[in-house]
């Protein structure tokens, strides 16, 4: 009876164990290999992600530093231009009636908005209707025109009237 029991139970169990162990070992190794590859891939990707985060942080820092430097340079440029304008006003040869009006007029021009600056340049005939200029270019042309106009009371009067007209809008 034990032999029959061993034959009917033992042989199928042994067969099943051998099949399961053969399939199971192969599957387990595949899973293990996939886990090893996934860990290696994760390690390989974590380095560049860390580097990318550091690069982004540095870019943001550099961008912030650049903006602050640009702001400082703009302030320095305004201060330097103001000093140059003051010295030019003092040294220039101009009629006495105009002398005291030049500096306040320059300040008034500096206080104009972008559209007003472009309108003043058009009003003075310094820019064509469809011509596109940067504000600094228009201001430069206006400053040159003022330098010419302050040598003659009539021209200065026309220039001042144009500034007053544009500033009054």
C-alpha cells in the first residue's frame, strides 16, 4: 500500500516540484536581474537629476545677479548722464535768457514717458512717422537738438514749446 501511495502521490509531486523549480528559478532570476537593472538605472539617473537641479539653481542665481547688476548700471548711467548734462549746461555758450531754463527742461524731458519721448522726437522732426527707435536713441537725438537750440533764443523757444506741448498731454 505504501508503494502504491508513493507511486501515485510521490511521482506527480516530484514531477511538479521539478517543473516548478525549473520555471520558478528562471522567473526568479529574471525578476532579480530586472531589479538589479532597475537599481543600476535609478543610480545612473539620480546623478544627472542632481546635477540638473544644481544647474537650475545656479542659473536662477546668475539671472538674479545679472538683473541687479543691470539695475545698478542703469542708475550709474543716469547719474553720469546727469553730471555730464550739468557740466555741459554750465560750460556751454548760450544767451543769458536761456541759461537758467536748460537744466529744468532736460529734467522735464527725462520725466517723459516712452510714448511722449517718441512724440516729442516726431514733433521736432527728428524721427520719421514709421521709423522705429529705442528710447535711448530718441533721447540722444532730442539732447542733440537741445544742444543746438540753446544757442539761439528763437530755436530754444520753439524747442521748449514742443516739450511743453508734449508734456501737457
